[in-house]
């Protein structure tokens, strides 16, 4: 099954979501600036050590660099150690200075380290300013200079930080919803719980740092070790969590791949699982049609949609070299992605590839690009994971091809058996068809030779007429067989020219077995068109086969009409018989097929109508059957003759 979606549509959808996030980020920046302006007149808590904002700014930068990321499907949630410098700033810095330090430090981390896009930077800086301002306001509402260093100040700091983290989670979730992401309530609750626990622990670490700094400043280094150890513990937990999730995804991918009934479904599953396991934006599989061929089949999935599935592409020389390199190289993190000839309208930041190598050699490659959310890049561990997935994909592809081969073998076996059966039926039908006139010819000839002296001249003439009719019947059967075979082989020569329809139809009718008791043709012919472009010999063969079919299966009355219709000449051969059974209209034009056998008529080989339609189409026309008002109508359409060659003239009727 082949599917292709417009990348421009996906780009427009992405642009709309980007604009939506900007519509959220801009107000956040404005609100953050407004809150900072309101708090500008507020002083710091007196009686404590003052720490300037330019000292706290690097601490905020370090806190945003040392982050831990939680991922849910395509969304990443980050939390950091930034609560530690925030707590210190609550006790030792002017509110405006603390807001500036947080905004400046975070901005440096987002732009220089994480290399986030401007819209992400604007959103994160804006929501950070709002969270910091809210935290300061709650803390200063509850704590005073007198109780800042006792349990009242500690409790105020805990409440303020908890409220700020909750607000941050709400804003992040809102941004995810606006940008098209979806998190379940369970996932939202899990993120909130985890970040609150981390924020509470960070708050206590910050309070310990404050108490040490104000009671024994020389021992401040004792407060540095716990955040470092806690950060390492955070990373270890998240790493183990991610590893378990990837193993689960790998198991699920293997299960789904091996149950996929078709190759195109298998490659879609593989791309989707690669995106999920590696937290990527895009996955691509290219399969070679055969070794050395420039024809390949490309499947591309993104987090937004399936762009194409098993779409045939013809590789240029350069693209074939690159594809060969990716298919023959071990799994690796890619550098210099621009040289891989990927889509020009798709911005590539990073990527990882793995070959698909089967028992017969390279089948293709799996390429994954763009880690989500600008929080990390691909590493060697990702390449090893992708190589494992590629191995499962290869097994699935080879199993699929084996199943396809077995299915094809079974189909060919059934087809061969059907052809053998058809051949046997054909030989039997042809033998019977040939034997009928041949028996008459041989029997009548022997009778004349053996008993000539016993027959009157009139009886001899009757026998000779019968021999002639049977000979013509035999000749017609042989002619149909030869013409059908040559038409199938493409060696039949058609010589179209302007023909006189009345003359050719008269010739067929006069020599056909449908004769009245007076010896004249009992086939009325009404001519309203008298010229067509056709091969005269083949035209007569078509009409003869139609009349023979009417004689075998039609009614008592048979007639012919011609007319012009829609830029063509139409010859109608009609009878008042019972017609073709419903559902068999198409089968009567297939070789060696019969819709029914007429009582008292020999079994037909079933070739006449098939040959007639082939000849009609070779002459630029067509032949079809329809039932109109209890009348069977065979409609032969032929091209018109140019007016400067022959002009049609109505002819009343031929009887």
C-alpha cells in the first residue's frame, strides 16, 4: 500500500503552532516585566549578608545547565537546581536584582548551552520572571527581617517555592496544549509530583546554604556537596527510568513488527517506534529494490503525520552513493547532515542512522533526525539502540518477503493448476468443436465416394452444400484460434481502410448459416451509416462471430442496424433471445468462457466473442454487450472515415 502527504501543509500547521506559542510568550514577558517594575522599590531583608545580582546570575546559569529531563511521548519537562540560588536570593538580594539575575542567568543557559529557539527562550524567560516575582511576593508577605532565619522564614520560603513551581507547571502544560501536544492527567500529575519533590528538596538545600552562610560563612563549601550529590542522583534515576522505557519500547516494537502482515505496515511501525524510543522528530526508511538499482522505496514519518509510505523514488548518482554509505556503515551518530541530500525544506539539526542488512546484503537504512525540545542531542547509546531496532526491522522485512514469496509461490501454483485445467478444458472443447464439422465432412465425403451411383444429381448437390457449410465452419474455428493466438502474441497485422458497411455485412449474411426456407438470408439489415474505417477481413470476422453467437444462443429473430453516434459508427447485432445471465456480461468476452450452452447446440470453445472484441480494439473501436427491452444487443463501435474520403449515405434496408 503507497501513501504521500504534502510537507507544505505540515509546515503551515507548524507555523500556526509557533505563532500560538508566541502569542503566549509575549504576554508572559510583558507580565514578568510589569511585576519586576512593581517590585523595584522593595528593599532586601535587612541585617543579613548582601549578595549582588551579578553573583547570583552565574548560579542561575549553572542551575539551568544542570537540569534533568522527563519525557512523555514527544514532550519534555525539565527541572533544575535553580531553586537553590532562588532561596539564597530571597534572603540576600533586592527583589529586582533577584528577578534580573534569574532572567539573565536563564537566558544565557537557554541560548548558549541548550541553543533553544527564540520562541522557547522568550517563553521560558517570561514564565521564569513571573514565577520568581510570585515567589518573592509570597515570601515577603509571610517573612520579615525578624523571623526570616527561623521556622517562619523557612516555612515562608517553602510555601513560596511550592507555589512558584506549581505556576510554572501550569504554564508549561498550557504551552504544550497550545503547540498541539497532549498529556494525560496521569502524566500531568506525575510531572507535578516529581518537580514538587525536587523543588522541596532544593528548597531545603538552599535554606541549609543560607544558614551556613549567615552563621559560619567559612563553611559554605559544606552546602555545595549536597546539591551536587542530589543532581547526580536525579540524573541516575531519570537515566534508569529512560532505559526501562526504551527497553519496553523495543519489546513493543519487536512484537508489533513481527505481527505486521505487510512490509509497508512494518516500515511504518519501525519509523514510529524509532521516533518514540529516541525522542526524535522524524524517521525515514529507504529500501532498495535490488542491489545496484537506482529504484528505492522511501517511508517518512514525523511526529505530526505520515508523509509517505513505500513511495518509489529514482535516486541520482550522488543519492545512490549516500544511500549506499548509510546502508553499509555501522550504526552511528551523523555529522555534516547537509551532505546526505535530505529534503531541502526540512531543517536538520542532528541525526543517527543504522543499516538494514539481510542475509543477501544491504536492504536499506533507517535514519532518525532532530531530537525533540532542544534539550539534548543524539549520542552513541542512541546509535546502539537504533541498531537493535534495525535488526528487528530486518528480520521482519525478511520474514515479510519470505511470506510474500510463499504467497506468490502458492498463487503461481494455483494459477498453473488453473491453466492446466483450462488447457485440458480448452483441448476438449476445441477437439469437440473441430470434430463436429470434421465428422460431417468426412462422413459425407465417404458417402459420396462409396455410393455415388445411388444418388441423384439433386441429392449430390445437397451433400456438397452440406460439406461446404461444414468446411466453412471448420475454417472459421481455425481462423479464430489463429487470430486469437496472433493477437495475444502481438503479431496480428491490421490494415484499416475505408470500407463499405452494406457490402461487407451483405457478404457475411449471405454466406452465413442463418438462412430462411427460401434460401435467402433471414437477417434484416437497416443501414443508417454506410462507411467506417476498419480492416475489411477482420470486420467480416467480427460480424460472422456475432451472427454465430446469435445462432447458438439467441432467439428466433436476428437483425442488424448501423448508425452514427458521438463521432463514431456503430454496428448493432441484435436478437430476441433470453440474453446473457446477470453477472456474466464481462465473462462472455474472456477467452474460452461461455455464459451458457444452448440446448441442441454443440458446446462452443468460447473464443468467438473474445476474438471479436480484440479485433475491434485493434481497429480503434470496441465491442460491448447490453440488454435493452428484452433484446440482446452487441454494439460494435468503429472509427469514422474522414469526410473527404467517403460520405455516408442512408440505405433503407437489406433483406
